[in-house]
C-alpha cells in the first residue's frame, strides 16, 4: 500500500474525530477503510467522526460484541466492523466481502477495526494506522492500495483538515 501515503498528527480526540468527519464528507461509495492501532488509540472515535461526516444521525457505537453495525441513514451507508475478538479462521467464516463487493449490500463506506486480522485484504482499500504520538495525542498513518482512486483523499486532506501534516 504505497500508492498514497500521508502521516498526520492528531493532538487530541477532537482532531481524530475531525479526520473521520473529513473522510466521511469526501469518501465515495465502496471505500474500505482498514483501521489498526492499539486499544484506546482512537479507532472508534475516528469512525464516529466518519459517521458524522456521512450525516448519520444516530450514535456510532463500537461493534465489539455485535461484530457489525450497519448505519443506513446517511449520505452513504456505513458498515462498521470490529474484529477484535476474532481469530483468522473465525474472520474467514464471516463472509465479510459482502460489504465491499457491492452485490449483497448497498455500496457504502466500510470501516474495519482490527483489520490486520483479515485473512485477505479487500481490493482498493485505504489503511489507517493510529499510534500514540511521542509528545501526546495520536499519529495517523494513511496508505492506499495502488488501485484506489485517491482523488477524494487529496480533496479531503486539502480542505481545511484541522491537524498538522508531518
């Protein structure tokens, strides 16, 4: 995933949420966001911002126990998946590709927490790793699959994203 690469400092929770909002405003249908990071690194906060950017009126909650939460009342559907409790074979048995193959579900935005547990990566995906920044806050490292049209990312990150790029 080296077609597009960007590192963004997120000094506080609000910045993490704003990054999600910005992506939600600009991401096209069928965008798959692969989220990784330690517990408490801000994955769910980012998805909450994503939902706000999509105009989803209901609260975005972590699907740790339900595995998938579907939010259908925004600009696009949001499919929020959390693989934290699962092993590789369990993940493989879920048929998650129905969320990004646009045949079984309405095309939307798919956000997958703990995406490193996927057996195979979805095509045309965007990875976003959240880590703890040395001076506090978080650091987001974005990387895009070479086949992903990154125009929306360039637009999103160029339209007043309220964080500093490194």
